[in-house]
């Protein structure tokens, strides 16, 4: 089960739903925050030779303060989400205290830890100077902290996958941040948002890599280990006095390293060195000769797993870019015609669409390599 879910999450990419089995609300972290402060209270009480139970009091009252803070943030987010979703014609449902009653989620573990802490406190004699709230509330906080530590070390693949999905959702939601601000404060749309659009749409804006021009010569944008190695070899003088450009030298060095790598560590496909990483091409490497059938099967399985991981990375990159293009297209169609901003937005969209097509071409090549590998495995 999950406690205190936000009803507006999942209705629009700007406010993504926290993937299960993670907690749906930050309020469930309040006991853990209280226990963290309570540990300092225990340490201070022991150092001052006072009652170490002051840590329970600190934990209990910090839990209340943290809960109020989370509730305030949730209220602000909910108000913002409702105003934004109204502009999209989306109605926010009523709040619920709990969801996914039949499922085992992170909140189940936290609640179990709190109940264990309360049960342990119930079997001990409460000191007279401590209120029941401090005694049992502090015990619940420390029990929740213990369950949180269990979550940190216990293998739970679904939780790790949910965290990765949540990170991707957060990156997508950032693409709508300006649109949300403009919906909440229409005056800001005229005062601030167009300027940010202009900056993010121009080739030299903060969202695009700047064109590094030194000494009148445009440098290659493929920064990485290879370029760092070139800089160390050539020194500060660079390529100004030579007959070969930096881009040509970098390409030649990458080709030489690719050939050497295919010789030293042959794999089922030939490869290229791109930005310091080995990227396989859809070309069979006939120099690959495993020592035995078992060695061949092991190598093929590892190669397939590598290609699958690469395919997943490309898909995520394409999805993130697609959401960026979608938001920029919406801004483009809202901009008045025959303006400099309209031309800048159009140029940026054309570039992003070309990049998006190129990413999916890379995904298609990975699919081709996978099919080739599966055919011989």
C-alpha cells in the first residue's frame, strides 16, 4: 500500500506519478527525519551526561515539524498542479489516504518498522519525565529509521527500477516547468517566459552546446578522453601551425584506436571509438575466433546483453528528446508569425528533429546487430 498519494500525479507529464513500490508522498519520510535528529539528541544527552531519552523527544517533535513541512509543500504543489491542469481541461480527483491496498510497497516496510518500534516501547517502562507522545512517537521514528536502513541494503530490484523510472520522469517533467509557471502566473509569461524561450531556442542558448571558437578557428564539439589526450600530446599551441585540422586528427586517432581495439579484443561486430567509448557497427568481425563452443556462447551472450543495454539507453534518450520537441512545438505554434523568435524556434525544431531521427537510426542499427548475433548464437 502507499499512504497519502497526490491525486494530481500521473495526470500530465509535468506532474509524474511516483513509480511503485516507492512511497507516493514525502510525508512518509517525516519519521525518518525525526529519527535522524533524534540520534543527535541521544549523542548530546550522552555527552552532557543527561538523560539519553531526550533523543526520543527530539525525534517525536521533529517528526511533527517535518510532517507539517511536507504537508505545506504538498499543498503548494497541489494548488499549482490544479491551476495548470485546468488550462489543459484535466480535472483533479479527490484526495485519498491510501492506495494499492493489496500490494507490497515501500510504505509497508516503513509502517512495519514503526509498529515494531512502538511494540518495543510498549514492553518497557516509560520514564516519568517523558510524555506518551515522546515515548511512543520517538520509538516509531527509530523503528522507521531501522526499516529504512533495511531498504538500503536489502535486494529489491523493483525498487531500483522504480527509482530509475522516477528519475526519467523527473527529467521529462522539467521540460514543462516553464509552461507550468506561465499557467500559474500569466504575467510572468509575458515578462520572463519569452526571454527564456529565446535563450533555449537559439543555437547558443543554455540548452545547446556553445560554439567554442578560439583564435578564429571553430573547435570540434566532441569533448572527451580522446580530446584530452590530444591536448596533452600537442601542448598549448594546438593546431594553429599544422596542416591538419583538429577534427581530422581526432577522427584519425579514433579510427586507429578502433582498428587496434578490434585486433586486441575482437568481438562479433566491428567497432568504432566515439567520445572515448566503444560503439559496435552492424558489420560482422570475421577475425573473431573463439577458442571453444563454450567460449563462443559466453561471448555471444555478453555481446547480446551489451547491445540490449545500449538499445535501452538510446530509447530513453529518444523519449526524452521527443518530449522536448513536443513542448517546443507547442511554444512554436503559440508564437506570433513573422517574428525573429518564430524563426529561431523553427531552426531549433528542425535541428532537434534531425537529432531525433539520427537517434532512432542508431536504435535500428542496434536492432540489426542484435538480430545478427541471435542468428549465430
